[in-house]
């Protein structure tokens, strides 16, 4: 990967406006960019756009021999590719750290969280299973790739249908889509990642764009940046955490993780609902034999590329309502707690401490606290 | 094994049909009787200590700086040598020039199985052996920080392929005008049931490596020498041989290597003669043209003067 | 002297020749190089051919393997062609996995074989859904001096024409396979594609085509490899490819098609004669 | 933006739709649909590249073709080669010595005619990128169906059952053949006729290009 | 190989020392450096050994797996060597630096073990044509202080001596399937017969003479060395009554190879091979004794394991 340099001016400017409560594109701290999901003509293909970040995902399947240690389970394989299309600094067919990092995060989120019923993918034990392969291709990289890619992975997996099979004796017949209706994949839960950029170790920016991402992970000349970082939270629709990952400097404030999880819980549920809704409507359309195709995403929107409408710099509207809304995340958190889930997360009275307890008994108290306050 | 995305692949579980023929597996004795009869005459009519006839030419690959093709009956090997080039990806200065060797088998070169395209252990071992043999041969101090690429391609393998590869590489180096100390020659000997078998075929090599029931000597030796300097540049033995046997084989190999030298020399000399003749012819033609031109000039001058 | 001239002024050197209606190696524009073919010289392969077109030397060897057919197409065998460009055949290649150029040649050759339908893959099936032949056709270039695809196809066709398949008996009950290498049947070849390559050279505001170019001519004309590949198969064209180099005018195209057609007949003849000679000599032995 | 079908005389191409500047991070980008086949192309350049791949005479062109799912294969290299050689001939790359130009092609939908669509889209993306070009080019496909008739702008079914598929890429200046590639067998006359028909049809593609560029340039102005 | 930076005076000192049969560490040309050997150091492996030869440190683990035999050798098992030159050993092994050396060592070992007179692969057969044992021999070079070939071959032989493979009964079922029956008792194992397994002896040509067991410094003074693989004598590896029933076998060369960029005169090569045979004989006997003692201690005394702490 070619190195990309940020000027100190840029860095300082971004740092400054963020600390004053603004973002370059006029969003609030916990406001995401516009999310858009489009499905292609094949099952399991979709393009997800998050602001200007665009990711294409395609699920394919084939019959393979299962792994020896898991003879009755199908195989899920996730492959991320970042071509020079994403941004000029990427080179073709090169393994970059970012690529490995993304691959691993998605694997953690979808493979390790066991969201797919792998046993349902088995055809003949020890002989034939379905191998599901998710190809995630980054088309445009404008920050928050992980979130965008995870939504794409989830939508394509949920959208995907594999051909039906019939077993007769030893042989297995794979039916084409026209012969028999294909079968959707069973998902136990719908995990989604969301990214937060941490500024000054207490400001959380949800859905950071490329500039915000790069500034918070890079260090300025005067002060080596110890306060910034990227926090990825993977959660499913039941508000269970599937993944937590921090890059950049360590946080010395646990509160921020809680805050992030609170924010993520809500956001993830919304995203999952949206994905489910879109898939349902897509299914509906398909049943009515409406042709769905990626050509639908071609619009005239971008004609304005060089006019102000498309430039992502915006001044925030100074509305009295808006200003108060920024800081009331704590209230929102409490509202969230009312939702039904296996676990409830309650922010406790003492600052920097939260208790987490299970409804179904078992281990009662798990305390997460920062050491500084315990002392 | 990961699939090769840069080539067309056949089905994963295909097997050579020879596996299903009747005489796929033969016992040691069966093979032995097939290859050597009771009078000590080999299957192809050679005596035990008789080498195969060698066919060698150089400059077969026009795109290379120097090249050679050597054929020992069915063993066919092409070798090409390219101009010295700077050693890639190297950050330290190297006082001696380096020799990069690569030996590859054609996919169809072996009678027993199809060779995979990707380099495998045997090819790598042969490449190392070839480099070992050539390193003492080339005047490496003459091109510091440069490397010479020597590529060997085995089109058909019927025994003694390392020896042939070394011979071909020596010839190619010489025809590429790379400075060398001496002409390098190599040959192989197989020991089967205590018998010394010069220049074995693939079947004989296979038998020599196969372990007999008895505790007799068996094995394979390949040796490369610089005959004029009386030096051994590489010596490779496999199997199980006692010391006397090794010593005896060494003598035989040395003699055989000596025998090959004049053949290689003849090829090189005939090439020089050919080149020289061509050059002379060209010069002759050029002179004739010039004369004709001069004559015309004279005529013109005369005409001009007259006019 | 000529060598030095060629080295320091490669384009002008070529121009000087071509403007006098002759090519640097003494050929006329549409004159292909001479072809030498030798079949069945490699005994470790089931069928083989060595072809030299001028300096370009190509070796093709076919090996036979057995495999169950694909589940989707149970009555079809396999024909796997691969063109190998080892580092020794040209100074432009470096050792390692196949270069992009090698993959392009590989794809072109395989496309021609498929398009011409010279082997009916159904002929390669032995027992549907159980057993089929796999023909591994490996084409190795030993010396790459231009017009590689021509040589590859000639070598491939010559070896396919001499290929015979041993008899296979398959016991459906025990799934036992027996092969008798002595009784063989010839593989039927349904067509006879022959390829002629050209380069398009821009000379004084007009285009000329050079048939069967050398590596040097390919370089001069730009692009990678030859610019125009015409495959002619018994009265029909089966695949023309044009990429890189100068644009192709109508006249040049007509010329090229005509040349390709003529050459195809000649080459076809050469291959047939060569195979016949080989058969006769092997009978005499 | 669809090509008006009434404009076409006795032949028609598949409806085309295009959008520029789809990718914010690329120097030039375009998404093009031809019928149901959709391709997105990004162009980056002139870029700084490694010393080894630099050329002192012209820009080094690199083309990358990505299929939608699954693994890379040999056929991708072939497509890359065709796009590369065509773009190389169209670009005035000697204006950018010692630099690199990267063209990335991403398939979105393949309902036949992917490669011609990629070529057209690449041309549009190059126009969008503002790199100096010698000419623009248009790829046109036609098939010879089982009756031996020539059909322009074939559908997926027509492609699957066709006896031969012929693709041509024409230069905008004199409509001469820049690139061509075919599948299947055909006679010499068919070949020539198909080429002439495609040559005429290429006008439609060029008209479409002009139309698109006009629309965008109006807004910018 | 590990390139030490030695000045020319240092090199001359070493060369002259060798000439006078007195090496820089006080040994004569035919002496080995002190060795430490411990078996059964890796509890998860079927057999293991660690050998320390002065500064050279090698760890060998043997893993066993059931496999199908090669179709053209239905009655034989399989053995595979894998050498890993850890970057701990010397900074030069970092990345792919040690790959070439690792390849040549594993190649040499594979060749040395090829002949049935060196290692009987038949003892790994379970059911002819169907099932056999495959031995994976993983060799880890922990520290490189010269003479890797010898150290590796000694450690491998020790690890193989220490290897136990479980008794397995294989029964051919209907339809060609194989049913394997494994004994419930994990101690129901057999030892391998490794008496004749070969040892590699490196003879390093310094000046006009050849020395055994060269140190890293000595290796950098030499351009050529000969590696001789010599088969062992089963007799040295038997204890008690078994000794009488075993025939003493003649030692043979199982492989010979050359390392380094130089060349040799034929006479030098011959004498080097002879010298190697002599060295191998005493080395093999010493190894046999040490291994037998170790096995006995393991059984009777519940020996204290030193591991890597020592």
C-alpha cells in the first residue's frame, strides 16, 4: 500500500472542531451517514453504501468435502478484497494489514459468533457439505469499512438462497433454480459491527469517515496521540455483544466502552430491522417476477459532483434543540435498557462502573470497573 | 493443496490410467530380470559399463545468450543461460557473482506420474545440486553483485537427468561465453545387486533405489568433475554402499567424465568454426559490394570528368 | 554492425527494411517461416509433437488420466490444455508462477480448442457418472521467437491426431477398473484449426501486416505478443483476435484472412504428411 | 438516458444507462449498464509507481478485472489483456512518462456481453478521469444465430444458443478496428458483414457517449 | 549458513591450527565437542529428543499418523522430514532466510533414510496396500553453532529410538473398507527398530585437512565440506539378551553429499569418506549407550526431566 500522508493542518483542524462539538460534514457525534442497501439479480449479492463508502458482497456456494474434525458441518468462508478501485493508495493483489484486519473482524463477527447454522449445510456426513463463500469487495473507501462490510456480509448472507438437493441412494441431485425453489440460509442471529472513533479519550464519533478515521489513529507532531482510537463493536439484534475490538491508543476510561455499546445496541437493531425489511420486500418483488438488477442504482444524483451539494463539508445548524440532543445520550441509554434481551446492561450510580447481570440466574454479578476508581 | 488460479486445472482426483494396468506393481526380482539378463546385458543391449550415446548441440534457444540441448537416448534436456543481471532484492554487496539455477521437469516428462506445475521438492533439490556443481566452475569473482541465470528444462526423463543437466549447463555456459575454469562434465552410475551399471535408464535408477531383500550394495551416484583440474565439484550418493564400492564407483565415474570432455569440446569448436566461416562469408560479400560500388564511382567520375 | 544498429535504433532499423518491402530476416511481408514437425518423439507422453516455426520451438505432450466426471455433466470427459512459458524460453520471463502474458496465451489456446470443437468431450466419457478420461495436454515453449499461438496449436493438433486411448473395462458392481494398454482405439478429431498470427505495423501513414512475426517484430509493433490471430478451420473461421498495435484497415484485414486461409491448407498438409511418414516408418520398424 | 429506440433504423443495441463520478475516491469512475449487464470502472492516474515498472517513454497501464464472486482465474487475465491493449491504444500515455495509470473493472451483473460492456465503461471512466486520449472507442457485440442471421446487441438466451459471437471495438476517428475477439465458427462473408453492421452500430454508442458528456458538462458549467 | 564475521588473521589462525591438529578450542581434528542429549522432552509427541552440541541446539519431535501407502509401494510406511530454522537461532534465519538451509538438511535426511538398510519402512505397515503409519519428523533448530547436519541426525535417531507407536489391528471388511482396532491401554505400544538408522558426519575441509564437528568459526574458514551418511549398527542399540540374537552389520554409506561453493580432489574425497566412517562408528556406539541408559533410567528410576531449564 502506498503511504498516505495527512498534513498537520488537517489533523489539528479536525481535532479542534471535533473537540468543539462539530463534525466536518455537519453530523452529530452519534449520527451515522445515510445507509443504503441494494440487491442484485442473483441471490446473495448486494451493494451497501454508507455515505460515500461502498461495498459489494456476493455469496456463492459449492459442494465440497467437509473438514475431518467437523464431518457434519458446512463451511463458511469470508474473503475481503480491496482493489485499487477503493482508493488509489491500494495496490492490486496485495495483502495489506487493513485487509487481514478486516477479514479477521468479519470472521470473528460471523464465523466465531456462530450466527450461521453450519449443520444445516451438511448433505452427506463426511462426504458432501455446502461451502458458503462470501466475497466482500470494497468499491469505495471513505471510512468505516468494517461497518459497511459487515452490513454487506449480513445482508448478502440473509438474502442468499442455495439450490435445493435431493438424495437418492448414494447420489445427490442438485436442482437448478428453475426446477425447485432454493432454500434460504438459517441465521441464528444477525450480528452487525459498528465503528466509533474516539477523540480525546472521551468523545465518541459514530460512523467516522475516512478523514476522521485517519486523524484519530495518527499522531500529531506536538503530542503523540494517546487519546484517539477506533472501537469496533459487533452486536446482534438481541443486543448481545459478539465482537469488541480496539485499535489505536488504549482507553483509560471504561465508561466510553459502555457508551459505545449502548449506542451500538440501538444502531445495530435498527440496521438489522432495515436489512430484514428490505429482504422481505425484495422477496415480495421477486415473487411478483419483478426483475431486480444492480442497474437500478444508476441515478443522476452524482452529476453534481463538483457542486456544493455533493461536497461533504457542511455547517451544522445551530438549533437550540439540536445542541441539547447531543449530550443526552445517557437518557437514551436508559431507555434502551427496557428492551427485552437475554442480558441487560445497566449503567450504575457510581461513575466508571457498570454492572451486568443475567436474567436467567447463573453467575450473578460480573463487575466491570476501572481500577482507578476502585482504589 | 491450494488450487492454482493461474493455470487450467483438471479434476482434483484424477489418477493415471497406468495404475489400473495389470503389470503396475512388479517385484524386485521381476524388474531385475527384465532389465539385466544372466549374461550381464542390459535391456537396451548395452554392456554393464557402457554409457549411452550422447547427442549435444548448442545455441538451440535463440532468445538466450547461450544454450544447449543434450540427448542421451530418451533423456532430453534443454538448458539456457542468460546475461548477467544485477541480483534482485539484495541489499548487501556480494563479492562473488551468484549463479541462479532452476531445474524444471516438463509435466509429461516422467513415465510414472504427471509432474505438477508448481516446483516440488525433487526439482528444488536438483536445482541446488546443479548450483553446487556450477559454483566452483564459473569464475565468479569476475562479476561481483551480478547473477547468472541458468535454466534447465527436462523434456523427458529416462535416467541420469542431473548428470545430463550439468553437462548441458556446462555447454550452455561455455557457449554463452561465461568465463569458466574448465569444462564441467558429469555422469551417473547405478549399483544394483553389487553390479556397477554405468549411465542407468530411469527403470534402472528406480531399481537401484528400491531396497532388495538381501543386504547387498545398492544405490546411485552422480558425480561432476573438472577433468583438467582433477577436481570434483559435486558428489551425490543415495542408497546403501560400502566404502570399497564407493571408491570403485568413483574411479569409473572419473574415467567416464573424462570421456565426455572431448565430445563437449568438439561441439564448441565446431560452433566456432561455423561462426568463423559465416563471418568470413559476410566479410567477403561486403568487400565485393564495396568493390562494385567503387567501380561504379570510378565510372561516374570518368563520366563526370568527360562531361 | 547491423547488430549495433538494431540495438540502438530498433524502430529505424525496422523501418529501413520494411520501406524496402522486405523484413529484417529476409522474408516478404506475408511469407511465414518454415515449419518442422516431429511426432511421437517423447515416449513418456501418450502422444507428443515437437514443432519448430522458424526459431520458435514448442513441445506438446499429452498424458491420460482417469477421473469420475463432474456431477453437473455426467457424460462429459475432460480436456485440460496448459501452455507453459518457462523462464528459459525468453529473456523477458522470470522464474516463478505464470506471467500475465503466459496466462493470456494459455487462454487463447484453450479457447481455440473449445471453439473449434476438435475433440468431442462426450467421446472421453467411459461410464457416465462414474469414469471419464482426462486429457492433460501440456504445451511447453522451449524457444519463444514470436507467433507462439501458431506453434502451440500445430503442436497440439499434431499430438491429438496421433493419440489413441487404451481400452478400459469398468465393473459396475465392484467398481474395479482395468486398463489394457495394448488394445487401443484412436481418438476421433472432428476439426482441424490452424492459426496464423500477424502484427500490424504503421509505416508512413499506412498500415502493413506481417505474417508469422518474430519476437523482435512483435516488440516493435507494440502490445504484448502478436496483434492479430486468425484461426481457420476447414472452410470456416473459428476465432479471430485483434488487440494492440495499430488499427486494422479493411485491406489489411482482407489480406490477412486470405493469407491465413492459404497457410492453413499448407500447414494441414504438413501435419498430415508428417503423421503419415511417422506411421510408415514405425510400421517398417 | 436510455438510447431512444425509435432512433435506431433496422438494428438496435441493448438500452444503456450510465452514471459518472460514482466513486468519490477515484480520479475517474463510471457505472454502465447495457441491458442487464452492469459494470463499474474506476480510473486512477497518473500515479507514482515503483521504479521497476516505470517506463521513460509512457505511462504504465495496469488493468484489473474483478469478477463478482469466487476465485480469480486465467480468463480474467485474458479480459485484462484485451482492455489493457485497447485502452493503451486510445490513451495518449506518452504525455505521462514515469507514471502509472490503474483501471479497475468490477463486474456487478453478468447477463452476457460482460467484456464489451466493460470496455465501454472503461472508455467512459477514462473520459471522466480527464486523461488525454487519442480517440474514444466503442465495443459492439453481435451474434450469428442458428439460422445464420446476424443479431446485434444479443440477449442472454441469444448468446447461449448462438453459433458464433463476434465482438468489435472501433476507433471514434475513422471507425477502424481497434480490437476484435470472437467465439464459435463463422464464414468469411459473415465475418465481414457482421463487422460492417457493428461498425455502423458503433455510431449509436458514440452518440450515447456524447450525450452523457454533454449532460454532465452542462451542470459543471 | 550462519555467516560469522572473522578477520583474515583469525582465519589464518584457525587454518594453521588445523594444520597442526590443534584447533582453537583445544580439540584435535577428529574430536567432537561435548554433547547433551535428553529424550522425551515434548509430551505431546510420540517421540522426541533434544540435543545440544556445544552451541548448537536441536529439538526433534516425531508425530505419527495413519495414512494410506503409496500405490507403487503397498507394503511400506512413510517418513517425512521437516526442518524449521527458527529465527531465534541466528538473525539470518529471519523471514525466509533459513529456508534454503532447512531444505537442504531435510533433503539430506530424506536421502539418508531412503534405503531399507538404513531404515526399514516395512515396520510401519499396518495392512498392505491399505493402511500404514506415516512418521512426521519435525526438526527445530534452536541455536546454530556449526555442524547442524550431525546434530540433527543424532537428535533424529534419538527421537526415533524414543518413539512409541500404538499396536493397531487392521481388519479388511466387506467392500474393501478397513476396520482399525486400537488397544485401550495407552501403554500398549511398540518401539521402532532404529538400530541401523544413519548418522550424518560432516567433514569440513580447512586448508589441506578435514576436520569433524566444525564450529561456526571453522565453517566460515572453509569453502567445501563433505557430508557422509553412515548406517548404524543394531547391536549398539540392544540390551541384555537381544545382543546375541542380532547380527552385527557392516557400516555402509547411505548418502554422500557436498556442501559449499568449492571443489575437492578425488583423493581428498576418498579420505574424507574413510574418516567419516571411523567417526560414525564411535559416535553411533556412544549414542547407543546413552540411549539405552536413558531408557533404563526412564523405566526404573522415574528420571528427573531437565527440559530446557538446564
